[in-house]
C-alpha cells in the first residue's frame, strides 16, 4: 500500500493485489478539510464517498459483494452498485467505458 500527500493538503492511498485470486486495485483521493473522498476501484470511480463508508465500499467491491448491471439506454451503458449500510453507492460508468471485460467485472456480472 502506498500513501501520499500534496502541498495543498490532499492525500491519496493506493493498493494493488489479489482478492480471491483475481487482480484488483484501488485508489482513494481526499483532502484533509473534507469528510469525503473519491474512491477508484479497477477503473470505476465513486465520488463523493463519505470517509465512514469508504472501508465498507472497498471491502464489498473488492471481494465481489457488488452488482454490475446494464445502465440506462442512451446514458451510461453500465452501472456498478455497492450496498453500504442502508445506502446504495453507485457509479454509472467506468473510465474508458466499453463492455466489462476484466476478470473482476465478469465476476460481478455473473455472481456465484
């Protein structure tokens, strides 16, 4: 895990590894004056995420306890949903777009 800070008071945490034998990574970006962060998981971007929800979001997303499904026609083609507490945190598309093709995304499309 790598942690860093910026001169403007920002911070980031990066991690890359495997969960259940599947390669995954995440990055958190935040600022000390704000109680939210941007959470990136395998090219999916969740923002803003409350800091008290970030750990649960990461654990669920990385271990496959999330749902990837078709988005709304004409808008984002894919939607990733993670249930954190009583709230559903969503990202309506990933960077780069296109059909999900990573092993991690395919597992979320076809849950066991």
